[in-house]
């Protein structure tokens, strides 16, 4: 595969000085949990230690270990000049001139920028760090097992054509999966937001230690626990005098029960009917526009392209210009 792996000069780790040229075969050797390289604009970076400090979380950047991350990098970093200073110390070399710009069988599609809302909306008490941590992964690797959290069904359901066969071969029987189309209506829409999302929020805050402020020159303000408590304090302060504590709790649960149905049918069901499988190494554009159902999109949004825009379009402010 060309002249990859031949060192042109030696450099100290983290010096930011290009140390050699590499082939995709070389890069793909570094995709384990503790040894991760990726490629951005034909530059090879060692992110093994950086993943622990990555503002978007370990998971989303680790999903691209051993791969070309140029398009995802561009999509999630509007201010490219700002993030370049964090890339420089991670540089280990360049792709060999004989190597294609994209790894594996990816097509050479034009880069598209995905708009993902960086909200700090506390109206519902759903926290920005938790939502970004989850939703960024979905946009980075939609409908990919072990990378897209939206298709992680916790062994309650099996999805796509691959997972049912895998579970059958391994004789995994956590649930009566041949009846999942029946118990889906009792478990999926009613419980997603009231139960599962709230458990995930608490787990994320605890495991990511989102209860203190940490500013590693990255403008990170991890104070989600305080924001969460402030939401519930304000809610019960306003509604307890009207309905009592139990009445206020019942009102919140009922509203989120209704909201959960809307969320499942309007958002989740855009993706769940589509092909869901393990990593297929698709190019960015193909991956984004083939991960959703045209029937669900047309039924709820009138036009399928609206949801496709959610995955592929630049930020609305740039479009309006």
C-alpha cells in the first residue's frame, strides 16, 4: 500500500512536528481503546490521550479512530481556527501521497456540514451536556451499532436485519423478541422520556463529573447538576402551592408521558425502520441521507428533505445569508 510507515524524521511525541508518512493500513492499526489515531485533511493525529479531554466526550471522537474524520471534524467545529491549536500537538505525520484522502471504500463526496443544536434550554430540565454527548454521536455515526446511542435498545428490542440474526445465533433471550412488536407500545413510547432519559441524565452527570466547573482553556462549564436542581426547584416552587407536591409530580410525569409519545413517533421512528448495522465505512453524505425513513418524514414533516436538512444542512444562519 505505497510507502507508508516510513519515517522521514523522528520527533518527540506531542511536539506537533510531522514525523513521517503513513498509509491507511498504518493508521488503522491504531484503533484500540488506548491507542487511537485519526486523519483530518490528510494529516495524521495521535488522539490517544486527547480523547479524555475532548469537549464533545470520549465516545464521539473515538468512533473515528483509524478513519478519516475530516468531514465530521468540519461538521462539528464551526470555528476551525480555534480548534487548530489543539490539533497541532497531536500531529504525528501525513498520509502518503499515494494514499486516497478517504479510508476504505468511502466515496469522494463533497464535505457537508451538519447543524446540531448546542442548546442550553432548561425548560424541560434536559441538560445540554447530556444531549450533546448523545446527539452528536447519533449525527456522527447514525444507525451504527455500538456508536449511535439512539439504536441502543438495552436488549429490550432487536433492530435491523443484522441484530436479530446475531441474537439468534448466540441464543440471547433477554426478552421474547418474537413479540416485540406487541410490547413496544407498552415499553417504548410511554417510558422513553419519563424513565430512560432521566436515568441517562443522572448517569451522564455522575460518570462525566458534570457537577464542577472545568475550564481547560476550552471554555467548558460543566455545571449540569446545579442547572438540573435549579430546574426542579423552580418547577416545584411554582406548582406546589397550586397542586401540592404529589399533584405537581403527577403533572410533570403526565406531560412527559405525552411528550415521550411525540418524541418516539416523530424522531426515533425516522431512523428505526431503516437499515441498522455495524460499521460499514460509508462516506459522510451517504451515511446522513440514507439513515431515515421517507414515510415517517413525509407523514409528519410533509417533505422528507426537511429531516435530511437536519442532518446535512449548514447552520441556518449561513443558509439565510
